[in-house]
C-alpha cells in the first residue's frame, strides 16, 4: 500500500485531500514529477518502488490539470504549485536500465509486469544471431516461429480451461434450476440445443424425441405444425412411420404385457379382472395402401346382420383369457353387463365346466363357483351400475313386491315422482332434501340411457322408501373404495374378514329372492343374486390368498366405459365409428396414455386406472413375437361353418363392393 503522506518535500497536506500516483508508463513525465517533488530519497529508488509506495497530493496541481467533472489528472499533468527548490537529478536511474524487483506477493493489490519470453540462443551455444550460418539462421527463425505458435496455443488452452471452470462453477451454483425440470422437458431442451444449428435434412432424433413429437401431433396436428416452425421437431413422415409400428389388438400387446408382468415381485400384483363390453361400429371398408390390406367388419360366415352371436363371443373370451394367462396374469373374475349375448356366453362356459372330461372321469361334481379355463377358476360377475339400472327400468313400468323383516311390501315409481315434485317445488322449507336429483333421473321421457340414482320417500309411500334405502345400502356394499369406515355409510368401506358386509349380504339375498315384478322374477334380480354370491365367494378367496382388504369399486365396467367414451370423442364427436376410425383412435389413445378429455355428463366416474405399458417400450418390441401365443388344444371351441357369403342387394353393399374392386384393380395395375 502507498504511504498516505504526500512525497513532495515540506508538504503538510491532510488525509482528506486527493492524491495521485507517479506516471510510470510516461518516463519523461515520471522524471519531471521526481524533480519537482524535491525529495532526495526518491533519487536512490527504482521507478517500480516509487510507483508502489509514494503519492503526490492534489495541492500541487493546477485546475487545468484535471479532467472536467472528475478528480482524475490529464495525461500531461505536471506538479506546478507549492513546490520546494528544485533538486539535482543526476543520480536518477532511467526506467529501462533498472531491473525489476522480485515478484510482488499475492497480497499486493497491483498486477505484475509481463515476463519476457525466454530465448533459445543459449541452448545452441550462441550469443548473437549474426554469428550463425545462413542455414542455422533459417532453422533458428523456424524455431522462433514455432515457439510463438506454441505460446498462442497455450494461451487458447488456458482460456478454454478457465471457461470450463467458470461453466462448472455456474452449473454448481445454478444447477437446481435444471434439476427441477421433469425428464421430458430436459430431453426436449437438450434435443433443441443439439439440432437447432443443423439443417432440417441433417437432423437426427432419438426414439424419445419421436415419441414426444408423436404425442404432440396426435393431440393437435395444427399445433404441431406451428411448433415445427419454432422448434426443431421430426417431420410428419418420421412420426407417421413410428405410428405404423403401433399394433392393433394382437399378440404384440400380449407379449409386451408379459414383459411388464415379469417385473412384478409380489404374486398378488398379478391378480386381475377381465372386463368386456361391446361398442357399436358402423359398416364400411377402408383400403390401407401402405400395408396393402382392407380394414372393415369381418363376416365369419353366419350371415349375421348386426351384433355378435354367442358362440363367437365364447371363442373370443377363451382366446383372450388364455392369452392373458400366458402373459403371467391371474384372472379371478369377469365383469360384463346384462346383455343377452353376455349372459348366454357365461352360461355356456359354466355348463362346459360342469361337463368337462376331467370331472366326468373322476366321477365328481364341479365344486368351483365359476367356470374354468386352463384349470384356473374364474368367477362371473355383473356390473353393479347396470344391475341398479335394471331395477330402475323395471320399476318404471311395473310395481315391485318384496319382503323385508318378515313384512310384505310394494314399491311404486309413482311414489318417487310425487316425492321429487314436492321436494322440487316446496321452497318454503329452505334447501332441497335431494339437490342432486334432476328431471333426467325421474321422468321416463327425459332419462338418459345409463343414469340411475337412489332417493328417499314420504311416509305415505313407506314401502318405496324402504326399497330405496335397501337398494342404496346394496349398491354401497358392492361399490366401496375407502378403507376408512364412515359413520352412517359403513358399507362404503372396503371388505375385510370382520366387516359388516357379510351379515348384510346374507339379509340382502333373502330380500332379493323375495322380489317380484308382477308375478315373475326378472333377469336383473337373478343376476343380482348371482353377483352377491360371487362377491362372497371371491372376497373369501382373495382374503385367504393374502389380501388385507378388497375394494369392490375395482370390480365394475368403468374403465371400459371410459375407454369407449374416449374413442367416440377422439378428434371429433363420433358416436358410431367405423373399424378404421376405431383402430386409429385406439392407437392414438395408447400414445396419449388414455388422457383424452371426457365429455360432460359421462356415464362413469374416473376409474383411476393407469396403463401398465409405456409407448417407448411398446415401440421397441419386434413386430413378430419370438414366443407366439399357443392356445390350449383341450379348450372346446364352437365350430363356425364357413358358409358362402350371401350377396346383399342394398346400395351400401353394392358401393362397398365397387370400392373394394376398384382398389384391387388399381393395385394390380400399379
């Protein structure tokens, strides 16, 4: 640090006055400053030491020596005021003849002088270049040039090393900002940094990038085109080629399911339920030129105008169950609605199990509750919301007689209408008792296909009120999901070995067996009895297998209903899609992980189901399975006669035939 005292001889300035260093880079001015300071001790010091240790105060400079508006001196400023008698300067050493002192320690505030590059004359035993021969001078100059180049390279490497250290320090200090991003965002940012500077035809994208781009494209093609103008994204052809690798309903999905199930450590996680339902598909064919195949409804030779016959459904159920079993999953039950085809197919499977050769040979009766496929017992159950709707639909047109607590009662839908109108129009009592009930729940002409609800009644319709309370408890007992017991709604809790469901189901079976609409027991009541018995048997079996509790809300058709809802609402409202539209929607929903928005007023609640598969894993499988699925040859299948297809005379059939024939002719010509 320089001394705070002015170096000018006899100067007694105070510390609050500005002071200036000696101009060491201007030798003539440097000498004049020393001369005018009049301090003899400066004559024996080196310029470097004078610059580091001594200052001249502002009292010795005229106002013209300062830059306007600042306290800084001009480049030609010389002390002229308050100076002592001039001192002889013969002893002062010139700056270029003075050797520099030892390097300043790290505590010094000022930078060191640059070191000169070391020569190579001494290494070759020469003192002057003029003493060399022309050849040696040429080689010497080449060595000097190479040393200069080496010095430049070293400086560049030093700069790169410093930049890397700064970058590393920045990442350590600000790395948390990047860590907060999810994996998809990280991959997208890294992909953009890698491909933005490359020409479009030279860009290469990873499978993760293509999957991400495909998901965006299937959500909105227009948004994808807009994003492609800003970001570096794969072309439409690239993602369409990727889309063609996604299979329809075939063995590739089963093989991938087998791969996922193989990672389950707990055997209980392999327990599953098979849901099946039907969706209405309109007639029509579509020629898929890239794969040279026709997509449409297949005629199995039975000349069925619409729907599916029971034998075909039985064959389909056996094939699907066998494939899922070979994938490693354990199907414990099936869930379906009360469609006549479904009920008939279940009855056929039950009868087949009772008369299989194994039981006949052993001479024993079938002891299992359900049917068996590949020696695995499967319990058939019916969807509880559909069963509830069945009671409602029958009650709309017929009175229901039933016995509860030994008393015979009769319920009428008219009582429910009267209660709803009283509750709706009586505004003097404050809020409604049943605010969730609407006209679509009560009046037949305003009812939707799948809406159903349970309510209470007035005293003059106590029988109907008893029925509503019973049905409410019955539905809670087969639609529970919570593990916490709620006061007043104990049946909504999960089934355990000590829960109250067992006692209630015993009483409910007695009430259901006494129910009659008019003079007969309808199929809905029989299916209720079968389902309650099935739940009792299945819950005991699962609890004995190791489950701590059973949530019966998982045993309904909500996932299938939601899937069909997403198929119909994919892209646009298409309530009656063709086979081609269904296949495309199926692929798109796989890509979007079944997150397609559901329309307002959907039949089912969110089923909280997640896909076991991921799109990337599905795409990495080979198209041809290495282990093709083999159906058990012992399974008895219905033989379907390959009858000749009877030509249809409708305009639609003729148009389809002309379309297919034209596509085939066009393909042959090309």
